[in-house]
């Protein structure tokens, strides 16, 4: 066996070293394409190649091939992480009576103002004081205290208290499902009342509103507003009498789906689903909600039993990324020895045969040029690769 050191001129701007075992010397080799080496054997016999690879970044596998033989360490299918979509609950009603009304901002909400002289006045009772078994926003108070007196002070126009929640900042709520649960009940036809269930933008612009209302001696009515458009109107219809159930407002992309369903009320078990597309309002992120209850007149005896029992809002289709630890970490050193027609692997100086694919075969450098390619996970950085040979002559 003879050892020679031959220096080759550089033919590419990208270069790497091939070192000779047992000798302090190096061969300059070219890399005609990314992730490849040209190992030049000036001997007369094929010889095995030994590789040393230094890994960079998280990496699931390293592979080496000369188109005839191949070596694989790790798993090419190993992901860096998993992306998934899930829902995130943004707001739920705090129904601990001892917490009172601290979750709510009173009389500073965003209304659907397409009503006669709307005014946010009056107040709700403190749940910590009334201690009801079933939580609700109630205002069973003297007229002016519970409802206010209207914009002119004479009871004209729709007036009553509102309760609002501003959603946490930075949530970027595009797609969402909001659910209100409320009663809209009356004992006789002479009563009246109005309720609004509103979602508004981060800029306090009305996005969506469902309004239940009733006038003296009339049946119940429903009006749904999306952005600046009426999406649904059904007025003076007995199917809305004595409603006690859920109002669900859902937005996906530019499309809204509103579901109004009587669950507990003594009236007809009505379920109405409305679908409406509005690109302008859908471009605005959801920023908060308002519940408003109102009467029109100068005495509370005309008021219906209108109360909010629950509210929640869920952000839908939230992208979530979970990082998955990989086999190779930054700076790991993999040594691949292919002597004696066997393949062995050591990782950071320790045997790592259990990670070596059973089909791995020695990669030989035949006399002349030998293009060797190597691959790694797409999310990893390119490793440093050094190849060693011992040339053999007859």
C-alpha cells in the first residue's frame, strides 16, 4: 500500500476537504452542486470512505449516497413539529356571585343605533347582593334606577342598562363563535321590551347584532344586522313569543351564520338559521361584546322579563405549532466508518448502530472521480462534511 498527497486546483467557488488517514495532509475537492462532494481516488483500487459530519440545527436524518450504495442514519420522515388548528376560548361569563359585576363595563357599550333615541341608562343589580341560584344580569329595580328616563328625561325612546366585555388585546379574532343565552318572556300582550346581543370590532364598530323586541299588544320580533346591512327581519310574529334560549353568532371568513333557538321558553320551539356574507365587516377583528336591554316609556310595569343568563366567545381555527425534538442537535458529530465491508456509526463518540438503517451499505471510492451526495431534513441547516480515504495500489 502506498500513500500519496496530490493537490488539485480549485474549479468551483464551493470547496471542501478530503483528508488522508494517518497523514497530515489534505486534498482539495470540488462540489459541483449543493450537498455533494467529488472524492478523487488516484489509486488503482476501490477503497472505502470514512465520513465525519457535524450537524447544524435540529435534524431528523443524514443520508449519504453515490447512486449505487447508500447510507441512512435516522428517519427521513421525522418532522420538526406539527401544525394544527384548534379553537381557543376567549371569554366566558364569570358566574361566581361573590365577584359581582367586576367582569362587566356598564353603560359604555356599542349599540345597533337603528332605533328611536337609544340610551344606555339605569343599572343592573349586583349578583353578590341578590345571590340568585341561577346567575343572570337582572335589573328588577325602581323605574328610573333600573332603566333611566330616556334621552329627554320623559321616558321616550329606548333606554336601559348595557353590559359589555372588551376581549383581551392581541388575540386577532377573525373567525369566532359567540353564544348568548337569554330570556324574552311576557305574561300578557300589553308589555314591551328590547334586547340587543352585539359583537363589535377592535375599533368599536358594530360587526353583528341580533335584536329581539316587542311593542305593546304586539307579537315578538327579530332583526339581525351584519355590518351596515339588515340580514334578516321577522316582525310581529308569534313564533318569537316567550323565547328563552340561545343566540349564536358565528363568523368564518366573510360569512356569518346566526342561529336563534328557543330552548326553555313556553312559546313555539322556533329555530332560525340565517347566513349572510359581508366582506367589509368581516375584515374587522372582533374586539368586544355588548348586551343591552331597554324599554320605551315612563314606567317599569310595562317591561318584559328580559335578562342575560350566559355568554361566551370562542376564537375558531387557531393555528398551533408543537415543536418535536429530533435525533440530531446542533453540534452533534456523526462518524461513519465503512472499513472491512461493514458500516458502523458513532454519535458524539458513542455507538449509534440502533439509529443506522439496516440497509446501509459501504460507499466505495473507485479510481477517479466519485460524486457523493448527502441529504438531511428540510428544516435543518447544511452540515459540515469531511471525507477520509486511504488509496490502495496493486
